[in-house]
């Protein structure tokens, strides 16, 4: 998988007011952990991070961090977790996970749908059930996306995790999980209504969890 290079600067633990000043300058506080090494506190430029990963759906991009500080060095990492401001959606904190070229990683890989399902031309409704799958493999074999071909999907048919060819990686998501299906119009309306209700409930919970996570992160840095 293609690697990106990102400049970073070592930092010390910061109090809450200094964290806010850092963010106001377009800098994101981060932590690097994993591989049985001590955590490293750094910050990166927000715009440079965005260029490195291209989009939120490519968080599994392997990044080479060139770290400036008392002992300049480089580390290979992936983005393990992002925290965002609930209102602005700006990134407020990044957790980077160290990786080794000879050790497997477990990461969420986004699903990308290709083509048009024939069933949608016969009145069926395409329902996407999964946005990503959990993959285990060596970093060099990590796919940017999992490609799903829709061109043979008829009304009433679906594609499950077990239908995905697994070559250089292992998919850890449950094999019976449905990724996408073409439902009859009436069933699609019922299913979509149920999913929207569930997403609204989950969204309310996620906002609260995000606020708490951001607060916890800032307190940890105080």
C-alpha cells in the first residue's frame, strides 16, 4: 500500500488552555503508541494531515511520521482514532498506532461499490448495510478499499462478507454479515425507516461519547 509522509513535532503534556491555543494555530495534538514502546506526544499541521490521508475513508493509509524534537526520528503509523468537535467537525485529537512491516495489523477498511445493480432497473432499491470491514494483514498488503461489484445483483439478492475474495488479507468481520442488497420497494421502505431510527439513536449517543472523549483527552493532557 502507498505510504504518505507527514512532518510532526514532539510536544510535552499540555494544559487545557495551551491545547486550545495549539488548535487555534491549525495544529492537532496527537499521541503515538503501540509496539511495546512508550507513548510519544506530538502535534501535526491539520492541512498537512488532510493531504496525507486524502479523506476520512482512508484512515488506514500508512504514514511515515518525520518527527522533529530533541531526538529527531521517523515512525511508521496508521491513524487508529480521530476525535472531532461535535459542532465544527474539525479534528481535535489523533491517536496514531505504530506498525511494523513484519507484523499483522487489524484495521477497518472502507467498502467501495462499483457498477449498477440490474435489480435497481427493475424497481428494486439498493440498500448499503456496511461502510467498512475489519481486515487483518501485513501493512504492505493492506488494501485502500474493499471493492464490491454490483453488476450482477438482482432484486432479492445480497452480497455478504463471505462473498469477498480474500487474497493477501483476512477479513475478520462476521462472514454472514450482509454488505449490500437489492430489496423490493415495499421492504426497502420498511428497512430504511428502521435503520434511520437506529441511526438517530446511535447519533445521539455518539455525540455525547465524542464530547466526553474530547474532554477526557484534554484532561489527560493537563
